[in-house]
C-alpha cells in the first residue's frame, strides 16, 4: 500500500527539523527526519503497525500512531493508501495533539494540499 502525506504533516516535519537543527545541529535534524520517514515507509508493508490513537475522542476516522524517539506519527488507513496526517513532537503538551487532530479531522482524504 502506498504512503501519502497531508501537506500539513509535511509542514509539521519541516518545523520539527528546523527546531532540532537550531538546538542540536543540522546532522541531528537530518537523522530525526530520516527516522520519521523510515517509520512511515514501514507502514506500506505493515499498515496496522501503529497503536490506536485516542487523543481525539470524536474523530470521524480511526487514527493510528507510531512513536519514534521524540515524535508521534499519526496516520489513517484508507482504501487506497496510508495517509500521514500529523507529525507531533511528543515533548509538547499532549492536549495539543487532540486539538491538531480535531482541526485535521475535517480534511477530506483527497484534499492533501489543505494545510489544516
């Protein structure tokens, strides 16, 4: 199954990389990004690898999550693809993830360019 990303999730990853680069340097940021991308690619073979993501209780769809060292990759499985919905820095307030998912839950799967 192919892996697709919402533009907003790509933006999440770029923002995390920027913050990591400012704090720990470019090499560390590149390793962090590579780790996230590697995990998302594993989903093409193992779509149900992630645990159920319950941070947003009234979601219209089932979200799953995989945690890397500092990030949570949130995705949903559709009939055609695995859609990466958000990359969340787990050092942030967990309530913020619920808010983020609430905002992105209204995005239609085909609307990958919406920055929600």
